[in-house]
């Protein structure tokens, strides 16, 4: 029998639709039931690609004994954290305050007034390894609720008040100052692993914002840290050497064994990081990784309608990593004896294995240190093995489309075209933007979620902000003003719905949302930049194109709002510090006079894109000369390029080589 999740669109909720637990989705029916029956709410939050969410479902939520207690004493609600990041953020803060740690699946118990009073993450059905058993825990919570409800309600009210206090952000009067940038870099140096790269111990997560901040502002020694990290992530097993793209994180300190789930947001940001590294160094391997990552998005995550799906699971056929790992015998079966042996030597496939059950994760550490293949043979063998692997049962896919994550993908594709010059990325970026406008833009409002032709859930701050910046990147890639006009409309809606007019900064939700304890103002940068980081960066960049002073002031207001926090804990605000760094830099405008369709103009424009990091103002139009420049070109030879910083323009140049020298 199915429960109340059977009509959901979320793949995560649908995974639980046939549990014996009488699950409800978050909404009016469930909340009214809790109030009417005066039962506590058991709120379980997770996501489709979450390995331990699958484990808890199998062990606990499919367990009749667990279901019996939950159904008798609680109103049980399932939430997809990717659909409702506002609920996830709020109650994750509560769980961390109660337990000192967090993660998914998240388990939190609420009063009917939505105030949390107990929480944790994964619970096995019976006590194990120091963890309380879920069944005895549920019985104890039900008993305390029955015998001391007033005490529980009072405890929950106190916790809710403390969460409000901790979430409050005082108005800041000043920008964070360059000392905060210097301290962030100093902390990254202190945390850097000189052998394996990365910033901290295992498990190691990709830190795109750290890499991009270092590439933009760090010393030569700092850049070596960023490049070592990018190299190690690519060489290790966290990178899918057959299909492109990165897993969520490495469980060990050397990037060898990944947690195999693959997320759209990670891959979009990492593609941008490797593109930035290619721009900074000219090293072809960074272009290769960016290209293969973008191609993974196009091949495996793209919806036929034009948007991009959210993730692929770690598990297939009930086993973590089964799709991705190999034995030497499997490689020889796929490639033949000779080619298989060479591939195993180069990519670390051994009889002993590097993963469970004697299987090996594909990695390049052997390739980097002991063995190698010619480039064309390397590519051919990887592609042959990928086609063989595609015959396996693929991991499950979360095929919902999220506005904010698609904004990140839009930026990655647009920058991919700019830097790599490959038209398929610009075409895919245009298709993605068209999809977002066609399917998620309703009466001046952006919706967050689309799946199988249906859109729902009002967009949050991160949705509008990420799409605005994606559109700015798309405009800078192709100079179609229609995308800039839509970005302006979205930005005006963002300002109207989310801006704190009194203290500055932006709330994550609109003011009239009734199912939240209080509005959060997201500042910390986590797996994706915080909402205020995304909003400040998007508005700052858009203001430089449109000369919109209100956009610039709102962006600076967000920086001021979180300036004290950035000074106290700069590593928690690396993305926002990157926005501050961008704000400190004078905008650079490159104007190219001549026919935009001519090969000479296109060669100059390609040089700008290859050499110039995003966030600068780029323009090209037929017979355009900057009015700031007094000199007018009269020669029939051309084209001419002008590079201006503020009101200072360099002399006009006539070749890509000269232009590159001004941009370096």
C-alpha cells in the first residue's frame, strides 16, 4: 500500500511512497493533522542521491516495528532538502545546536507549532555502535511527550528563541577590508595538505571557491596550492576518468576512494574552477578536465527539454559504487588482454583492489608516477571502457530540475564556450536559459522545481541569484541583449522579494511564507555559495553592465551585512570574499571596433575570453568605439580594440597578441 507521498513529484519522496510509515509531504494537511491531534512531528529530511538515506530507509522505514510506533504516536513528514532548502537550513541549525553535528538523513522532532525539541541524523532500528536504536528512541520520545508535554514545549520554545538569536545578522557599517582576504588566504595555507592537496583532513570535499579565490588573488606559492589540489582531484578516483565529472567527495585524504554520488552543483562549479586554472596557466590538462566535465553534463544529466537533472546516486543494484569499480578481469574482458593489461597498469586496477570486494577505483596516480599512455590511446581506451561500462545497471538518477543549480550550470556552459571556444557549450547554455524562462518563469516569479513537465515551489533567493549570474555569463559569451534584459527583470524581483530594506543583505525566503518559524539570512558558503554571496555577485556584475546604482548598493549592503562575520571566520565566507575581491577591482571594459562576424574580430574576442577571468565587463559591437577614448580610428585597417579601466583607456591595438599583452 502507498502512503501520502504517492502523488509527489520528488524522486526522493517517491522512494518512500510504499514504506509502511504513513508519510506525509510537508504541507497544510500534515501540519493541520499535528495541531488537531496534538501529536509531535517526526520530520525526516534527505535527498535522492544520499547513500545513508537509502540505508535508513531499508533498515528503519521499511521496518514494520518502526512504522508501528511512528504511525501510532507521530505525524511523520518527509522533505526533499533540494526542494525545500529553507526547511533544511533551519532544522539543520537546530540539529547541530542540539548534537554538535549534522548530516543526512536528518531526523528532527517538532512540536505542532514547528519548534524543534530533539534531533539527530541516521538511526539504526536497534542500538548499534554507540548509536541509540530507533524503536526504543521513538518510544521514549512518545513517553516524554505524553507525560511531560509542557516541559517539552518549553524546551522547544527556548531552543527556537536561541536559533533566532544565533541567526540574527546585525547591520554592518563597513566593508570587510582587505585584511579579511589576507586572513582567508593565511588560513588556507595553514590547512593545506602539501602532499595530496586540499584544505583539511579526510573526508575531502572539493573547494571550488577556495581555488578560485586563490587563483584571483593569491601569490605564486598560493597558486601552486590551488593547482596541486586540482591535479590531485583529477588524478584520484573522485574524478570519473571514463565518463567525466566528479563524485561528491573523497572518503580518504588522497582523493582515491570517492563517495560516488555525482551532483550537478559540484560539477558546474568544478568546471569553472578548471576553466579558471586553464586561463591562468594555459595547461591543456585543465581544459581537458573542464571539457570532459561539461560533456558529462550534456551526455548524462541533460533533460530533453533543455534543463539539467540534479544528481546520480552512489548506489546501483543496492551496492555503493558498483557501477564505477572494476577488477582486472573485467577490464580485460572489455578491452582485450593487451589493451586491458596496459589500462590496468596506468589506471590502478589491481588484483588486490582499492575498494570493497577486491574491486578497484579507476585513478591516474599510476599514470602520473609510473606509467603513461599516448594521449590518443589514453582517450580511446577510456572511451571503449566507458561504452562497456554503460551496459551495466546505472545508478539511480534524480531527474528533477532545480533553478539555482541550473543557474550554476548555465554559468559553467557559457564560460566553457568563452574559454574553450566550442560552440556546443554556447548552444546548450542558450537552451538551458530558454528552458528556465519557458518552464519556471510564471507571471514575473521564478519557480524552483520542474520535473516531467510540471513546475512548483516558489523560488528562493539562491534561485533568482544563480539564474541572474548565469544570464550575465550567457550575455558575456554571446552578447545577446535579450538575456541581459531578463536578468534585469529577475534582479528587480530579487530586490523586491528578498532584500532587507533596513539592515541590508537578503533573506532566503519571501516575507509572506507561512510555514517557517522565521526567515533566515544565509551568509555561510557551503557546497554552493550562500544566497547572499550569489545575490551580491550577480547584482554587482549586472550593475556594471547596466549602470544600475541600486544593484551595486544592494550588493555592497550584503557585503557590509556580513563583514563582521567575514573578519571573524573568513574560511566560512570564501565565496563572499571572492565577491568583495571583485568589488575592489576596477571594471575592465574591452571594446572592439569592426564587424563582429569578421574572423579578425572573432580572434580578438576569443583572446579576451581565454585570458580574462569572469566578472569583467566585455562588449563588442559593429563600429563601436568607446566614447571615453578621445582618439577616433580613421584607418580602413582594423579591427581596433580598446582596453579601459575606469576612465583610463590604453592605446588601440590591432592584433590578438597585442590585446593579450594588455589583458595579462
